[in-house]
C-alpha cells in the first residue's frame, strides 16, 4: 500500500497545468474539513444555520439568520492569509495562480463590504485557526463573537432610537448651549424610555455613576494604572446581572472642549468596550471583573451647538467601528 502511494507520487501529472488548476479549484470550494468542524461545533450547541447561501454576496459558507451573522471558513492558501505560514506565493505556474488568488482576495473584500452594509456580522475563520492546537480557542471565541455582535446590533438600535428623540426634542437647548451635564441628563431620559420598552427593562440608565455594589468602578488605563471612572451615561445592571453587567457607555463632549479631553474620552471607550484586559484575566461569569470592561456598545458624541451638528462614533470590541455626522 505504502509502496503504491510512493509510486503514484512519482507519476507525472496526467493533466496539463490549466486542467489541473481547474480540478484543484473545484476540490477546495465546498464542505471543506474546516467548514465541517465549525458546522458540527455550532450544531452541537444548538445553533441553526443555512449553508452556502447563494443569494448573499460571496455565498457565505455558514449563515445564521437569527443572529444576522455569516461565517466564511477560508483556506489559507486560496484566500491568501497574510503572515500565515500556510500561505506562500505559488512558485510553479505562478502567472496562473497569483492573479487567481488575487481575484479571490478581491472578491472576499467586496463580499465583506456588501454584507456589512446590509447589516450582517461577518466572521472569517482561517483554516490554520482550526488546527488541533488552536481549534478549541477559535471555536469558543467564535460563539462569543456571534452572540456579542448580535447583542451589539440590538443595543445599537435601542440607542439610536433614543438618540434621535434626544436630538429632535433638545434642539432649542442644544442651540442655547446648555451644559454637557444637562444634555447628558436629557439623553439619559430618552435612553431610559427606550430601555424600559426593550428586553433590558431591568437595567439602569445612570448619569455619572461609578459604583457597583458599593465598590468604586475602576478602569485600568493604557499604562496599567487603576483609575476610577465616571462615564457620562451608562446602561448597566449595577452589578446585579453578573454575566452581563455592562451594556452601553456614552461619553459626550462639546466641540469647543480641549482636544486632550476628547482624546481621553475616546481612549476610555476603547478600554471600556474591550472584552477583557488584554487577556490578563478571564471573566468566570460568577464574580464581577476587578476593573470595568466588557461594555458591548460604546458611543462618543461630539456636539457643535452653533451648527447644531453632532459627530457620533460607535465603539465595539475596543475600537471605533464607524461614525456618522448628524446635521439639521
Ligand atoms: Zn492561515
């Protein structure tokens, strides 16, 4: 048997390179080993999904309609996983392969863009992340990401509903340049209203609140220094719901404030929306983490009273994922 295998490898390819490429390109596309690992895992946890949905951009490998989430399981070679040891520019027949792989990469990029603009959460898993030593971690993170992004979308809608009300109801106050504190109070009022009508009715909307079960809420700053935090507006359970204490953190600044203060607000939102402190600790689900993080949605609002305009930035997973400008 072993001998036959070796013999077979020595045989010259019976197909010419172009034909061989064609065959290879058919082998890879569907139901790869990686895809099957992911599908089995999700299925076991009770996720329901559709496969290779052709009416969505890029024909995603796995589609979870309930979570508005699509998953691509990419082979490192075919999709040019940069910096990965399984991807190298092909040496043989490169004039054929390189443009072909480039087309794949370009197609992937467009698909992600289109799917995102349609409101889908797009997750890409590379085949190298499913090798035995990394598989468990990848799959656990995948599930976390599916659930968390779905929660983000939900909170995003709730927040925007409240924000639009605030913006229209407070026009006179904003134009008259009342204090940030008052504006935050008004926003909190609308947010409380929206939260009460949602499935998060048991959560609190607090202004400049920084205590949890009598303990000061703290944050570790970029130099790992512990500082107490006072966000302008937060939505949280005041420590009652340990598994998901923090939902939304909002910072508001008027545009004439010092640049440094605006930057500090943004840095704070990046830290607050991280899942953990750079994996220093892991959250066990029973005790609240030592320092605050894990806010699902962070929002930075910069208001220009004179122009009655606002720049709104949305933070997720430790970074600003998009922003928009509101004008009259
Ligand atoms: Zn890879």
